[in-house]
């Protein structure tokens, strides 16, 4: 097996292990720790930390440590969150949530940068087009990574499914579930009780073990890489600190990015609703916490399947119909780290806003908010394609450009 492909597989399985643990934990936060809103507060704190770190941390860490050790350090932050869930309280979940938030933006920026670099390295070695190889590597990564949504949730359902059969859920509780849920104002029943502490310890032990294996795999087997400089340029002087600090915001001078801000924010709104409201109001409320994993498996399986099918579907529909999934990596290819960090920044802002109003709005109102943001985001995306087609005098940018980082933003935290 050639070295670059080996690195792609190591990276992919490292993320698979890490997000098998984190994805399962995120789905359970609002259900396991509903007292005083601790679970939602932890998720809100997590994405607030990510919002702040996206502004400056990824370019600095990648520049100082390189992609490999940035990945290892960021993964350690996720492991700390798993450890914090052993004895969940405001004193353990909030600090470890901050750690995950700080590490998340760096993790995904380093991942996107690493795959882009090794893809271009392989292309130079084999005489292929760089974007084609990078696109192939991203496809391999997301095919493996997206299945973490299946395994992490399967583990939680199998562990929590060891509890005795739940009793019949009262009709009055069912009427307060789903879109009718207004701040979970229901009387606790068998379906909403927490599993035994022994089962929680068992689950957290499995998740923490997965995280440690991910860190070990990356530290031992992933090879460090550096972005190659164009020939004849020689050694470049390191950019000033404040230039690196503000590199993410400098992209805002590009009108296209200003129009596209709503797309990553929509991703944040959608994922916040899924992890904070859907799992609690639709699944735990109506079926019981042991079914959260099974429901999320369906989401993860479809997510992974679409990662494979969308590329094939685009051959018949054109890229424009599907391109909202990978647009940042193409339009801002010369500023890879800042572009990936920018996506995470605006996505995190969507999370923070969604979790911010989570305790004050009924689920039905949140659904209307999601529909409004979706409509506005797609209108802004259409405007970008229109501007690009006018500027080039040809087809939209999504159809003119082979997506070097296709799938680069199809990520969960």
C-alpha cells in the first residue's frame, strides 16, 4: 500500500474511533443530563468555545505543531470530555466542554489541510491532477468516518437496552412530545428516567477507550507532512501573529463568503436541533432513552450513504444541485486553513444561537426557525452561483470546478 493512502486510512479510522465515542455522547447529553438544563448547557458551552477558537487557533496550531500533532492534541480534548461524563456535573462537563470547543476547530481544519496536502503530494508523484486525487481521498475519509454515527449510537442502545422493559407511556405525556413539547413540561415516567449508574459507567468506559485508541493510532502511525512551497520561492518568512490571528476574518472581504455565511450557520442550527431537541423531545419523550441510539443510527447510515451517492448523482444532475456540501474548499482554495476554520466558526455560531434560544421556545417554533434559515441560506447560495456565472461568462462555479475538497465540510463536531 502506498504511503499516502496509508495515511488517509489511518486518519479515517482515527476519526471513526474518536467520533464513535463523541457522536454517541453528544446524542445523549440532553437526555441524560436534563436536570437544570445541564446537557444543553454543556453543548452550548462547547460550541461557544469552538466559535472563539475558530477565530484564531487553527492557523496558529497548524503552523506551530503541523497537522499531525494538532490532530493528536485536539483529539486529547475530546477524550477529556468522555472522562468528564463519568461524574457529570457543572464542575466536570462545562470545563471539558470548553476543551472540546477549543480543539474542535483545530481538529477539522487540520484534517482538511492534511488530506489536501497528501492528495497533492500523491498527484505530483503519479502525474495525476491534484484535485482529482484530493477528491478521492476525501471520499475515502468520509465513507469511513460517517459510519461512526452508526457504531457510537449502536453501542449506547445496546448498553442502555439492558434495563428492564419500560412501562406504558401515559397518553398525556405523548401529547407533550415532538412538536408540542414546550420545554419538556412533563411528569417523569419510566421512559424518561436515567439508566442505572453502572450502565452509564460501562458506556463511558467504552467511549473513553475508543478515544484513547484514536489518539494512539494517530500518534504512532500517522506520518507528519508539510505543505510544499512553489519552486523558486525559497523559504518564506512566517506571517505576523496578528495576521495569522485575523486570517479567518480577512476572508470576509470576499463578497462570496459574506453571502455564504448562512450555509454553515444552517448546519449548526440543524445539528443543534438534532442533538438537543430531536433526541429528547421526539425519541426519549415518546420511546425512551434506550431508543436514542437506534434512531440516530438511521441518521448516521443515511449520512454515510449520501457521502457515496452524491458524487455519482452529480454526474447526472450537475454539481450546482449538490454543491452546498463542499463549496468553501473550492471557492477559497488558496486559503485552505482559514476557509475551513471560517466554516467551523459560522457553524459554531449557528449552534450557539440555537442552543441559546433552546430553553425559551417550543419545538414547533424551532422548526419554523429552521425553515426560515434554510430558505434564506439557499437563496444566498443561489446568489453566489449567479455572481460566479456572470463573472466567468460561463456555467456556475460549482460546475466549472472539480471540488478539491468535496465533502470537507460534511462534518460533525
